C-alpha cells in the first residue's frame, strides 16, 4: 500500500519532463535557505566518486481498519494502486525504473511474489525484475535498504521499494490431516481407494488452521514481545497511553490540515473513493486507562488502545 522511488542522479533514459521536475526541485530553493541547507548537511553530501543515493518521492494508499472498505480486495490491488500513484505524482516514465521490491508479512498464496503482480498490474514491463521480501514488521524497511544496496553496488540506477499488508483476508488452511487426505485422494487410482479415504475423514480433520501471528521458533506473539520489551526498558503503561493519545491527536490535526500529502485517493471497485485513514481515534487518558491488558494479563501494559490497529 506504499511505494517510494530511490535513485542516483544519472543521465540517459530519463525523459525531459522527469529531468525538469528534478531540476526544478533543486533550483526552486531560495539562495539563503539553500546555503543554510548546504551548511547543515555538508557532512551528508556525497563524496567525489561515491554515488549520491536519494529518496525521490513516496506515496501510500489510506490506512483502513481491517474488514472495512478494503475487505473485498486482494493485497496486490493496494500495492498496484500505490505504484500507479507514484507514477502519476512524479511523472516518471515506467522504463526509467530498473527494479521493484516490496515487503509483506502474511503472503497471499495466489500472489506469493506480490511485487511482480503489482508491477505488472500497474503497467510496468515484464522485463523489469521484481521480488518480495519478508522479515516480520520491518519487511518494508528491508525492501528499502535492499534498494539502496542495489544502487550503491551499481546494479541499478533507480529502484521502487514499498510494502503492503492486508488483514481483511488471510490464508486459512485445512488441517494437516485433511490436507494429507486430499493429496492422497488426488493420487487414488480406484473408486475403492477414493471411498476408503473419504470414509477416513473425521470431524477433527475439518478444523481449520489460521495463520499464526506468533514467531515459529519462540511461539511469541508481537503483543507479548512488546510487553516484554516495555518491561525490559522500563516503559510504563502511562507513558504508552500518553504517547498513543499524542500520536492520534497529531495525526488528526495533520489530516484535517491536509498535511498528509503522501496519501493518494483510491477508488475501491463497487464502493466509494477512499482518501483518508479511518483508524485515527482521538481519545483521552481517562478512556485509555479503562482498557485492560491485551496480552500478558493482568499486569501487561500493552492494550488495544495504545497498539497500532490492524489494516
């Protein structure tokens, strides 16, 4: 649902309109401000012979609570919209992109390489490579750092990196016993073998397997991990609630003031146009204090109110 363009300054296949856009951005700064910026950022400027990798632009679709307006979509629909929004906002020609990387956690089985599917849906050439990375909640960060690494190594000049997560629909599997039975059925050669396998199915076989929100190796959920880290670093329940109230309050102010310029409108097929996040909830410390611990009960400090909402 988010995409950003990283690039190194180059000449060649970039269209004049794209080049003018970059030039206008660098020349539009007033002289005093430009001098001030150069003075303050002198240590971060690229050295001679070292590529100056820059973040050109970024966009995202609105963040919505799971099970709401996005409920009937697929993850690559949101990723595709972000890519199209990036192209529209920058005027970037599709052939100026060398590579596309996306990060995601819970993968849709039908679109395991969601970066590839989103790129094709957005109109990028099938000759532009795209791959998907996953590393829990920093999957999108890994996509971005991978993009920077590819540019720094000289493999690419411009890379689009992004991320998408979709909790309105998750891959729910049959139980292991049921899957084994179904695979055996597909290999059965006689009617007797098929009937025997069907007759072996029990009620326990029909119990579904939900995707685990816990780490496989430790069986620890994100909420338990957050509670454990809060205790380890001495972050109190009060501090978490205060931070949450501040975060939602500032988000609401920014939304009302039109400051969230990275958000692009998205027309959901068969439904309304979505242009704002719907998970912003301005609350009070009194209301926050009424919620009970969500994970480590009763003494945990992480609650539904001071946690991020599922999208």
